[in-house]
C-alpha cells in the first residue's frame, strides 16, 4: 500500500553485548527475534505504535509515530547496566538490558 510506513529495527551497536537474541513486539504483536548484526523491517500502518524489546528477563518499550510513506528507524541494543561490570567481577554473571532508541 502506498500510504503505509515502514519500521526497521537494527541491532549493531558497539555497546551491545552481542549475545542473546532480543524478541520484538509492535503493538503487542510478536515480530520475531533480532540477533546482533541483523535488522528486521516491515510495513506498518501510519499511526502511533508501541515497540517493545524483550530479552526474556528485561524489556524496554518506546512509542513511535509513523507518518504515511515514512521509514521509521530504531536502534536496539542488549547491553550491561551501569553495575554490570561489578556483577561480572564479583558474581561472574550479569544481567543484560535491552534498549530501543529512535534514529
């Protein structure tokens, strides 16, 4: 459809832990998983949408507004929180947190 918009969610940031897949949801509809170095692109209706990234432990949700014919880009990372390195040093484990930001 000519008046549809597109949404691309990419995952290739330098701060990404590059491990574990991230599950993507748009308006509570599962979009699949995105691994490091990959991207997911689909058509969406022009409207306000809720996009959620979930790594089976934590999630992050943002809202985007797509205009007719617009290509909306999001960047997804799955990285360590501020205290992540301390957890790695003392506990030998860390919790990864997904983040979404609009490009």
